[in-house]
């Protein structure tokens, strides 16, 4: 695979305190990023996400998929998903991410946002089934989107942009002290695929 580097400080921490977020920029050249976008769009078993909020069953337009080394159960928003076996493309991407972040991952949650009207509210990836303080590596393909962090106590907000074929790493105490969000926008008309590689407790 032809990876290319940009003049981005990969070890620079985007957060001012209480956590570590490194943005690697685009880790795939444009043809390869386009290739994986198309493969993921058509080979992943996408399903509309579900949630139970205040007793109401909600089905989102956003679609999700959950893959892993084993059939790990993953519960959030009062619903449980069971991991599917890795696809060839996901294993290829996992290898790249593990080399770039110097970490090992055993699972991946994928999100498909059809356009800018679909996003994610502020939350932390701090489920008890995830290894404590474990890194979460986020790959993005498709439309470039804004991505926000907000400190749970000070409310300070940090904004970055996640581009096509880019990699973001959240680690250390980030999930304990910070929330993150994908805000909606009327300006984005194209889809975005996001992969978050994780370390489930086994």
C-alpha cells in the first residue's frame, strides 16, 4: 500500500489538558482512499442504528456495523450488537491503523452518515466493555466533517476537521474528561464513513 505523509505533527496533542488526541491527517493517497470508500460502502453489512431513549425505540437514518476478532457483544443506548467476522478490507485497514498508532485493536464500530444532516451528539466512548484508557483510532472516508471535543468540567471546546482518508487517535484519559461530537450541517450533501477501532475486554 502506498501511504503518504503530510507536514502534520502526528505527535501534537489537539487537547490542551486531561487527555491526548493526535491527528495524523490523510494516511491514504486519494486513489486508495476512494477505493476503500467504495469497498466499505458496498461490502459492509450496514443497518440503521437503534436506541432506546426515555422508553422510546428510535431508529436512526445513520447506519452502523460492528466487527471483531470474536462475536463480542457491544451495548450502548440500551441496545446490544454482536460483532461480525472481519472482512478482508477491514483487516487491511486495521493493519495500517495498528502500524500508525503502535497499538493493537480487536474490534471496529463503523458509522455511515448519508449527508450532513446526520451527526452524533456529545458523548464519550467509555463503556465498561472497553479496556480502560485504551486508544480508539478513527478512520474517515468520504465527506470532510467538523469534529468537536468539549471538556466535561471546564466546557472548553476544541474543533478539528476530519478529511477523506484521515486518521485520528484518542487515548489516555480522553474519554474520562472529554466529550466528542459530529455536528450536523446543511452544507454537506455527500456520505461519510467512519471506522473506530477499539480494544474490547476479553
